[in-house]
């Protein structure tokens, strides 16, 4: 976990998993690098928010794999689910619900989050029945933000097809993705400052 800048209630906190995804960001806002996976993301965001000063909102930027053919570009996520957490079985065993889907204000696709780098076509096909994109941190960032009552905007750039070429695809495309995410942030900052 690395936090650059100071969290204040009058500006957003930018949350990104890896330095590669944040390589081209140009912002005066604080930037939190969480590390890979749900545990790292949940701990990093919770640790920052637990300090007592909450940001105006969290903007989560990152890469995601496409679960459906032809899906590309930048997407604002509308809903995030965990694909590696068996909510139904846990509810059947305990009578309580944990790990429910989280609704976000975006109008874009559903994101499935899990601690697995999806590259298996069978898993990809199963996930595509319920989501359009897959990542490894989104749900954790959303859960931490919700726990502290901080509004969240989640922006994902498609980096690969979440298939057998995903590992090399991500490595080859992450710099281009980082540039696109930085451009999105610059445009968003400009429009936010105009209001």
C-alpha cells in the first residue's frame, strides 16, 4: 500500500491497484496504490478511510478482462459481484447473507471480482453469464467505500480477453491502458472543476 498526497473531505481519493496502471496519472488528488487482490485492496482502502478524514468520493481506476467478445474501451461499472465467494451456500449454512452484489452509480456493465487471474475459457464462459468484465480488486474497493459511506465511481479499461492469452495480453497492453485511464481522469477532473 502506498498513499501519495493527503486525503481531504473536499476532493476525491484516486484508488489504483498497481503502479503500472497509475504510471501516467497527472493529478493533484491523493492516489492510493493498493496492491493486487481483494485482501490488499480492502485493507488499503479501509486503512486510509479509518484514519478519520474521508474523501469526497473514491474514484477507482484499473484494468479489467473482457468476458464477452468485442468488449473494449473504458467502462463505468454499475454493479460489482464476487465470483469466488459462494454467497448462496454460506446463506444456506448460516441463514445470513454475506458478499451480496454491490450497486454503483455508473450506467455500464457488471464487474466480477475474484482472486484469480482469469485466463481459463471454461471459467470465462461461466462468469460471462453474470458479468461483462472481470478484475481482482473492484469488489473490495466498493465494499470498503460502502462500509465508510464514501461514494464510489469505478472506471475500468479493458486490457485483455480474459482467455488463454490474458497474462501476456495484460502485460503488453497495461501501458496503453494506463494512458487511457490517465486521459479519462484528466477529462473528468476538467469537467468536475467546471461545475
